[in-house]
C-alpha cells in the first residue's frame, strides 16, 4: 500500500488525488486530502463569486472525487506555521503533494495603500464568501464610490458584486451579515481601472459580458482611453480572447444614450495608481498617472494625473505564493522549486515531496489548467512509487494525528456542516447560507 497526503482540497489537490487513484500502474494507492479548513473545495468554495452558480457547481465534481473509496478528506489540520512540518508529514505518509495555492495578494506599493477603506480584493472576496479567517468588516459602510484597481476576472467579480441590486444576492449563499451590508450599500459608482489598454486586459470575455447584463447597472467606457490602445481600431491580429474583449468594450463605447439605472460601472484604461488619497484618516480616492503605450508591449508614464474619488479602494492585481516552513522556496517566482512536480532541495529531487497547482507553476491559468498540472505531478510520484513504498510510515495516520493533538474533521463532519448551512438558510428564508466563523463550523462538524 502506498499512502499519499495531498495538502489542499481545492481543484489542484482534488485533481491530484483523482489522478493517483484512477491510474492502474500502482493499484493500491490510498490518499488523504488534508486542509487547514474544516471545509473542502478551496477557492471553489471561498473564491468563486456567489452569483456564479455554474462555476460553483464544480463542487459536485470535486465531491465525487473526495467520496472515492480510496480517498479521504481530512480537514482542520494545519500544515506549516504552528501545524505539521514537512518532516512530520513524511513520518505519516510515503509521499506528500503540496497544493497550497498562492495565498498572498500583490501590493501596489504606493503611499496610502494601507489606509482604512483601502484593502485587497482578496479580503473583500473572503468576506462575502464567508471565509472563517475573514475580518467581520463592513467594507461598504459609508462608501458612495468604489475604485477597483485591476482588469482581471477578480476585479470583474468584485465590481459586479458591488453593483448588484439589493435583492440580487438573496438567492445565493452569501453570509447573512455580508448580505445585509451589501443590500444597504450606498455605492452607486464602481470604477474598474487598468494601467494598460483593453486589448491587454486579463479578464475573460464571458466575465466581461456579465457586467453589461446586470439589470440595475450600466457600463460606461471613456472613448479617450480606448483611442490610446493601438489594437483597438483593428483587433484582428489579437488572440481570440483579447479580440472578443475589445469587441465587447467597443460595443459599449458605441452605445448612445444609456438608459438610466441605479448604478454605473466605469471601465478606465491607461491609468496607473500612484497614491491612495486620504481624508479624515481614511481612503478618499486614488491619484492615477496617465500612461501611454511604450511600443514594446508595456506603458510609460506621461506626468499627467487624474484623481478618482472613492471611499472604498480594492486592489486586484494578482497573487503570490508564500513560503511554507520546511519547504524550499523561490522568492522571485513565488513557487517551490521543482522538476516535473518533484520538489528540489539544493537542486536535487527530495524523496517523497511533490507540488502541484499555483505553488508549482505560479498563479496562472483557469480551474481546468490544474488537470494537466496535477497529472504531471502524479506521474512523477507514481514513477517513484517502488522506492517510496519501501519507507516505513505510520500504520494509521489519523490515529497518529489525534495522538499529536490534532482534531481532524473527516467527511461526515463536512456533511454535518453542509446540513447545518442548509438549516441556517431555511430559518432565514433563503437557500443554503454559509457559516462564516471557525466556532460555528467546528460546532457544526461536531468538534465544539
């Protein structure tokens, strides 16, 4: 029997577990999928916007994998920090695959970035997704205008959530406190701002089009911004996604006389943030420098500035991996050094240690990108299986974990959380509603 631990229960971790048990070369592989949280699914549960029901339904596919007879979910077990070290994990399992994602958001590096009212989109997403680590911040309290810095899918998500009408999120699983705050929000303007042009934006066309389909919000673009993009007039030479994005933006620009709606989303381009402005000790807006294409695929500053008023500033400019204590780390790339998924220590493969997902390749790709990434790592592990299986490990990893003081939440505990969230939603006259705090989740799992 080959015992494997997969650290992280998001798509990359689940796809890795699936690749390991579905192959036939090593028939007796047993996998424990460990997670710091008592709930599985990673960013599918805590990162996908609540109004994206189709993407959230991916949980059903992940569930099928985690219910496999040779796979076990083991939540509420921390790895790194004050939890299990890599060395300790190798006492329990023949091999360990780290699928821990890229947990830290990138910073702007501008004055005022840390003012109250200025924060990462990651924090905002965690709040409305009921992540138990999220601060119980009101975020939108007192804000009339918001600036979202970034033109990727996360920026589109948070802009869309901010522009939703009071009743549009009621059918979703948004936690009750966040739902109430968003319903009472006075935000009427949402500015989504990028330093380059629409032909270089990172959002997908489907996400972009959703902004224009909102019943209570309209989209506006600035023709002067668009004219700066060399590919805007003739996008034929662009990759398909970028070309479709430009076509969507052009259609908005050519729309005259938009019907009045309660909220407006303003897409701005060729503006680079240089300072978060302050008033009364809080964020009051953002100063941007106008940029222009530099002819080499980037932009340069012009020395001209524009201020946009906002009481809420959200940065959505990407993610970075963070070091996991006991594992090597390439700080320049934000990844663990590896060769085809094998962790490298001092340039040589480390027996029994592997990586998959963002911590392996960086925060790139979509959910489906994790499948070939996981398959490559699983292939490397299985090729090493004869040597790995000769190592002596604990006969019962869960019993050892409990003896070490851990309180793992297994699959029945997670099912109890699901039932508790369904019951909570029923009492509120809604569908299933997420439990937003550690104590509530652990109590529902039977760990109070």
